[in-house]
């Protein structure tokens, strides 16, 4: 991974593409355009979490969690081509997250609508944990809620371990990112960490860790990424696994790495911040848009900061990092 400098000398961060390109994706430039500050903005919990380098681990953690819903896993198994081109799916997900996080409200809404249209044909059936055959559709609210909850838990959980303070604490992030769930069709997503954890626990009662889950986990362990990305990926995967609680690891058929995965991931992310800079191209372009519009930045959430949620060294699982 390489770093670049802006014309003014400030460091920038970018995510290398499949060919190791030295420029950020072209779509990031579109984030400088738009009509308003977007759903979030500077000072928001969402910018703090989704703009952090911890998302590199959070994405893997989210994918691991999402496999545990048999309906979601059936959709991936029946319709996804992630094995043929894993980076294409990753690119699409990164673009959606960045656009909803940093784009203006029109582009953020359009990005979610585009994903919903892609999912319209994703239908089928699966056998649930009780042995009952059930129909599924990717745009069913139950599946959308599960995917939203798993994403929220994964990104927040990773940030609490490896990231910096969150304005307003974890509750602010859950409440703010509920906007993304609503845009995808989830009615009243969780509004607090407690609500999120309760919903996740309810879903996991019906988890079905079968052969499809084991197959997906094997792929996530070794996705065959090229070059330096592929050589460094095991550190991020190990960190994602170590960050999960023991019960979730058991459902996934995983064990905590024998090596100090939390510490090595922290060192990896710290090195990444030094090399790539503190601000992504997406956030830079969003700030340029807001400055051009003269829009007021989003203020820090009025709820008092949860001292545990704001502590970047805290772990929900009581582990030593």
C-alpha cells in the first residue's frame, strides 16, 4: 500500500484496487458534488467510525456474522458470484458505505435504492434451524434487518477495540447509522447499543451453522486476494476472529488465533494510518463539498459520551489487547 500527498502537502489515505492503482476510485470525486451536507457530517459518530481504518477489520467481521442467518446465507449461496470476483463485490460494498456515509442526501438515498434494485431478483427458499422450509427474498425486512444489525455491530465492535473516541459514544453511532437501515427498508432499526445487542441475540437463537456457513468461512479465511493485500490479509482476518465473542466463534466453527491477533492488528492499523494518512479521499471530498456549500457541520451527539464506548482500548469481551 502506498501513500500520496495532496497539492497542499497533506497526507491522504486510499484503498488500493485490484491492479494496485495509485489513485483512489473515480467515484470518490463525485462526493465533492452535491446539494447538502448529507445525513451525517463532521462531528458525527458515523464519520468517526466509518471513516476510520478499523473498517478494514470490521468488513470481515460483518461478513462472518452475516453468514449465521440461514436465509442470508442461502441468498449468497444461490446468487452471489463472490468466489469468481471477490474484489468486485468488495468494491460495491465500499462504494455504498462511503456514499451513504459521506455523500449528500440525494446520492446517499440513490445508492441505497440502487442496491435494493439489485436485490429484487434474489429470491428462493431455505431450510431454517428447525427444519422448516421457508421462502426468502433479499429485500425482505427480516433479512435487511439482520444485515443492518450485523454491519452495525461489526463496525462499532471493531472501532471500540481499535479506533478512537466516538462522539456521543456507541449509542450515537447505532442511532445515527439507523438512517442507513431505514434507507434500505428496515422499519425502526435499533436506536441504542442495548437494542442492537438484544436484536442480535434474538437472531442468533435461530442461527444455523451448517456446511454453507463452513464453506463461506473457509473462503473468508483464504479469499485468494492478490499481491501485498493477500499477504497482509491473514492479520486482518485473525483480528476479526479474535474480536468476536466465544459463542459467536463457536457458531462459526472458529477458534481464537493462538498468536496475539488483537495486538498485531492494532500494530497493522497504526502502520496503515502513518502510511496512508488520517483522512480518506471520500471524507476529503465530502469536506470540500460542505465547505463549498457553507453548510453547518453536524454537531456532536447531545447524549453524554459512554466512557466504555469512547475508550478505544475497551473490549466488549473483556480481552487484553
